[in-house]
């Protein structure tokens, strides 16, 4: 009976440790960029977008379609990295 209680206690400790790690991963940030760094996206392990940076020269050029493509590519890459955490 003692062995069973020890196993249960260990399982509870492991579960608590896993919950803690999952919470930590939710706040960890990853960054991805596209277009040689023209667009950069920061996202958390919890899939929350924390920031988007676009180099001003891209905006000034007025290339809306290119900006959309770069943002989409950066977000997709950031999501992939966040899922790999």
C-alpha cells in the first residue's frame, strides 16, 4: 500500500511540474522575420501576437501586396516556432 501512495504522490508532483512548464511556455516569446528582416513578428507560446515591426522603407514604397505577403509569412513562421516550444 505504501508503494501505491508513493507512486500517486510522484504522479501528482509530475503533473504539477508539467502544468508549471506549460504556463511558462505560454509566456515565452519567439520572433520570425521575412523579406530579409523587412517584417518581424513576435509571438508567445500561447499564440498571442506581441508585436509586428515593418521597416519604414517598405511602407514608404507603398507595396501593399508585398507588405501583406511579408506579414503573412512572418506570422506563419512565428506560429511554427511557437508550436515547437
